C-alpha cells in the first residue's frame, strides 16, 4: 500500500482505495495510468501517433511554415483553419480546414477540405486542377516532413 494525493482535494489516501475519503473523487492507481505521447510520430501508413493537441500544433506549424495565414487552431476540436494568398483560381485565395481524425489508441489521421474564396465582386472562382484541395494535401505533406525531422 502506498499513499497518493487526491487530485481533487489534495488529501493523502491509499492507492488501493476506490474513492477519496475526503471528497469522494475516484482514485486512479498509478499502474492503471497510460503515458501520453510527448511528440507526434509519423507511421508508415501515413497516420500519426501522438495526441490531438500535438497534431493540431503540428498542423498549425505546417501552415505557418508554408507562409499561409493561420485563422484558427482548436486543440480540443482538432481543427486548424487557414487562408492562402492569391492563387491561380482566386484573387482572394483559398480557405480551408485540416481536421485531426481520431482513430483510437493515440493514432490520428489529418484530413481536410478547402474552397476558393469569392470576394471583391468576383462572380465566380474556378477550382482549377483541384487547386483548393491540393492546399490541404500540401499541409499534410508538410506535417509529415516536420514529424520526420522531429520538429517537437
């Protein structure tokens, strides 16, 4: 038997106790805790091992490294929004989102979508050669490159 500190009230209780005798919070045995990854690791199948927060940070870094604008990075939702500059198909650039899909067991797959922006009186913005979706693929490739170079 060992004494552990309750995460809720700070009282010392037995690690064998199911709940804290002070506040009733559940006590997790040290042996039941699984260590969370501390860096994002690229797997052979193109997925990543890490945490959602690490993958969001990796995607945000990829967006900034490419030189695009990072509009939003939400670690809890696993979303990274970005906007490019002027492109072949749109004077207003491309807007897109990379979503970190949770596959379970700390394995994640980045996926996303993008669209040509229509602003400034433009009536139409043509997605030439699938340009918008290729921006998401470019971010995912940058994420893979950063992970291989042990960015974190």
